[in-house]
């Protein structure tokens, strides 16, 4: 070694106390910072090391304050560890510290069953933060009443002053609980504290008043805001929308755009949906086009609204454009979008594309099945609807109320008694007792199938009958020519406190017409105006014309037709022509036929009525004129169409159609029915009387 090296000063030996202190400070810093704490491989082990290395002095316990708070925040979902940390903070006397108390309250509120413990911890706090945590947590758990109870305790005997974070949460709780009185009190308290000018508080006030239905107060707060953000505008517009005040919502939306305020997808979608509610489908589509052109945030809700607009308006081409946009946005796989698009194709009568989209789904959901079945039902394609319904049952998809009522309505329309009975069994078995519409549909189905006694039994078992129930019963008995029973039910309905409406008046007047109850019909028509306060519509006059015509009061029917305050329809004149044919009154019949032909109706049956009347009266020149008019107008009589169910679904069958693949089977069934009817005709009334005659 050189002399210089030997004489040079040596570095001091390492100080173990200083090194240990540096290590301790580093550990404290890591455990006190939540973001740094996540990087530690074993934070709990590090905390244990820290506790062992701290001196036992009381002053050192405060060094554990931030590490405990950080660990609570990191492990707030672990119940056992949180309880241990709470116990440790109690033993160290730190549990009521302003830094630790909100963390403890937050830990307990993450476990709904421990909300009472969180409330106990917050009670007695001298600052607002623990209460704020508790109130927000109650809202997060869907318990607005609990949140309001925490607020009342906060401002009660201990009188902790709420801060700018308290008021928005409490006002939201008032809105969700529908407590307008408390909301106004909170507004007054916030104004006294000078916090009603804060943007978040003002937005919460607008939302609270709007959701509680006090739109005038909401608008007053909104108009008084010095600065508005997108939440302010959306809260006010949504308030108008929720109350059905769509014109006010659209007006405010236009003002929002005129002022250059930020418009997000929620606002666009709300207004587009509002246009649909107002049946302004063109405006809804126009708004969506503005969204696309302006680069606004088009989302899956927008696509559903667009499909809905096209669906209701019957715009197939525009609906295809919306479908294409959904494909480009890769939203066509979202169930709500897919169902909206399928519904659009179904309502636009493009069932081929609707079925193609349906078959592309691996496992269609319940809503998708219902959409397809209702689509075929609306298209009167009973065969395909029946096939899909059976396929749905076999695929183990649980039927719901919508499925049953849709298919039941179809069974009633085509009088399919077998499937209707099966649905009746399903309704009883699965406890659809409270769904009144289902039972009303059952009554309708049984009546249209000619099963009056079964329909009456269903009606008798209902304990929550409404006007629709009575309307179905009266219509059923009316169609069967049992007008007296229909009138008895009508009077029973009034005795039960159900006042008639315009629809049931049409039904009961029609029942009188089919049963020849002229006096009763005239009395009901008078009561409708003078007792029930119902203004007669064209349908009511049509029933009265039919009533007089069927009863042979042809002159009275013609006078009423000429005196109606509405333009008479071709159906009304056709009814009079048919009655004139039946009663042999060629004079009134000719006048009625002339009025009917002047309307140039496209209904071939009307021309057939006129032709038959002229043929029966021997007016051959007039008959030739009618047939020539039919040729000139291109009117042809449609062949009779029936539905045959051979056990594997509905099959359409035209009169005389031998090209149908199932024609041999259908004709075989028809031949059997014809033979049965012939055998019944062979049984004379004399034979029946002779068996019942008294013996000499």
C-alpha cells in the first residue's frame, strides 16, 4: 500500500441506527400511500414488520394512522381483515380520527348487512364527511329512505353542517324517494348556507324537482342558473319527457342547440324518442340523420329508436338503412337492436328477412321469440306463427305473458279451439291469475269458437272484471244472436259501477241489431247521449242503420243514413242494399245501390250484393251495368279462404284448390264431415218426437 493511500481519510463505518431509520421511513411512506401500497408484494406482512419496529411510545401510534387507513381502503371488501383493523384502531384510540373514521364508515357500507354499524360510526361525528359516505352508500344500495334518515340524524341534535358534497346526494335521495317536501326543505337550507349557487347543487335541485313532478320549480332553478352544463340541460329535458310534455322538451332542446351547448347522446336519444311518442316519425329519423352527419355519439339506443320509427311508419327502405348502420357499428349483435330490427321487418311485412335474422341467432332469447311470433301473427300468417310457437315450446324457452297473449289472440282470430285449450291449461298451471288481458282473450277465443258455456265459466271465475271483460262477453253473445243475455250483462256491468265507453256501446248496439231488439237499441242509443254523455260516432250510427235494416225498417234506416252528421260509409249503404234484397224492396234498394256504386268501392262483396239484388228483382240491364263496372274497375271477387289444422299446424286452403300438397288429406276430412252432417239430416224430427210421445 502506498503512503498516500495509507494517509488518506477512511470512510466512516455504516451507522446501523441511521440505516434502520431510513428503512422505517420508507416503509411508512409505502404503507401510507394507497397507490404505493398496491405495489408491495405483501402489504399485511409489511404492516406487521412496521408495528414490531415502532417504539412503544404513545406518540408512535399516530404513525400507524395512515397505514391503517390505506389498508382499509385497499381491503375494504374483506370483512374479517376490516374488522381486525377496526379493532386495532379502537385499541390505539384512533377510530374517531377525522382521517380514519370515513374509511371505517366506507368499509362497513360495502357490506349491506352492516349498514347499521356504519350508521352508528357516523353518529356523533363532528364533520360532514362520514355522513356523506353513509348517504352515498345508501343510495348506491338503492335505499333512499335510509339515506334520508342519515341526513335527518346529521342535521338533528348534533347539527353537523352539511357541505357542498352533502346536498347533491340528499337531493338525489329525495328525488328517488319522491319526497318533495323534504327536497324543498333541503333547498331552503342550502340557500341559507349560500350553497344553492354551486353547479352540482343546482343540477341536483333541477333533477329533484323534475322527478318529483314540480316542473315549474325545476324550470325556475334552471332559468336562474348562471352557468349550465350538459347535466343541467339533460335534467330539465328529461323532466319534461318523463311527464309527457314532449313539445316543451323539444323546444328546450332547440334552445340548447341554438346556444351552442354540448349535446350528448342521452339528449339526442331522448328527443328522438319524444318524436316517436308524438308520432312524428319523420322528425325522429331526421334527428338521427343529424346525429350521424354531425358526428354525434350514435349508440345502440339510437339504433333501437330509429328501427322503432321505421317500424311504426312502415318505412322499409329507411329501416334497411338503420339496419346497415347497426351492422357497420357492430351493434347488430346486441339483443335489443336485433329485436328492434326484426320487429321493423315484421311490421313492414318483410317476414322473409325477419325470419332470416331470427335463424342466424344461435340461442334466441324470449323477447326474440315473442317478436317473431307477434310478427307472423300481425301478418295473419297463422301457419308460421303456429310452427314457431311449437318450436319455442320444444326449445325449453319458458313462455311468458306476452307469448301467451299474442298466440291466444291468433287462436281467437282463426278459432283454433285445440291450441286455445292448451294455452288455457298453461295459463292455469303457471299462475297467470293477475293478468286480466289473458282471461279476456280466453273469453274472446271461446266465443269465436262457439263455446259460449266455457266462455261464461271463464268470466264467472274472474274476480277482477273490467270493461274489456264485459265487452268480450257482450260481443260474444251478440254474435251468437243472444241479445237479451248481452243486455243483461250490460246492465250488470253498470250496476257494478263500471261506466260504459264508446266501444262497448258499439258492441251492445250490434248485439241488439243481430237479435232484432229495435226498441232496446233505440233506448240504448238515447241513453248513450243523455245518460252516459257519449257523443255518437260513425260506428254508432252504422249499428243503428244495421239495426233498422235487419228489422225491415228500411225507410227509417235510409232516413238515418241521410241525416248522419258524418259522411256515410260504403259499409253502411251495403248493409242497406243487403237488407233491401232480403226484404224485396227494390225502390229503396235501387237508391241505396246507386249511392254505393257512386263511391267506387274496391270491396268486391259490395258489387256482388248489388248484382244479387238486381238479379232477384229481374233487373237484367242494371245487373249487366254492375258487371261491366266491375270489369272496368278491375274488381274481382276473392276466392274463399279457410285454415285447416290437420295436427301439424295451420294450412291455408282455397275453395276448389287441388294444387295444395295437403289437398288429399283436407278433402278426406271434409268428406268425413259432410257424411256426418248427412247422417244428422237423416234423423227426422218425427223420430225424436215419437220417442218422447206419451204412451196410450
